[in-house]
C-alpha cells in the first residue's frame, strides 16, 4: 500500500486481527515522509455472497446497503453509526455461516436475520425495520 500523503511505499509497523469484523488492522509508516496511518483489510463481499429472490433475480451482497438500512432503524439511539456498524458485523457473520455451501442467501432469509438481530438489540429498531421490509 502506498502512503496516503505522498504516494511512496509504506511498511507495516503493527498488525492485529479483528475477529468480530473478520479484518486485519494495520499501522503503516511511510518510508519517505514518515507519516503513519491505519489500514484495514476485509473480505470484499459483493463478489463472494449473492442475494436471491423469488423472482429469480440474483444481486451481489452490498454491505453499504445493509448498513444504511440498519442505520435508518437506529437513528433514535445515541450512537446510531457505531451501533449499526456492530449489528451489521453480527448480521454479516451470521449470513456467511448460513450461506457457506452455495454463497447465496435468499432475501427473505436476510430480512429475517436482520429482524431477529435488531429485535434482540432494540425492539423499536426492529419494529421500524419491519415497517419498511415486509416478506411478501
Ligand atoms: Zn508519505
């Protein structure tokens, strides 16, 4: 990875595995300007997991779309961004473990997974989610 400030090469000075979000956190130091910055390596889900529907459509799983959907339901909370981030990590972990055989999850299963996870965390958020995401 190149330096975000000058574009020169960098070296890793510290690295930690993030088990909950399945990522690797790294502190990098520029070999030219000595700037230090953080990078995070995570799986790229749109090419790994697909969402299918009863209408025979298959779409790539977009973590950003899930985040926005969950975030909208958590706006009443004090830290909706952080809460949405952690809940999306949980949902993604559960989703991947349930789609391990074929890398595909039905949109109804995903909605149910989001609903169950939100309901355990915040009942109001789950009700908000149900109002906009019904399984028809
Ligand atoms: Zn630099």
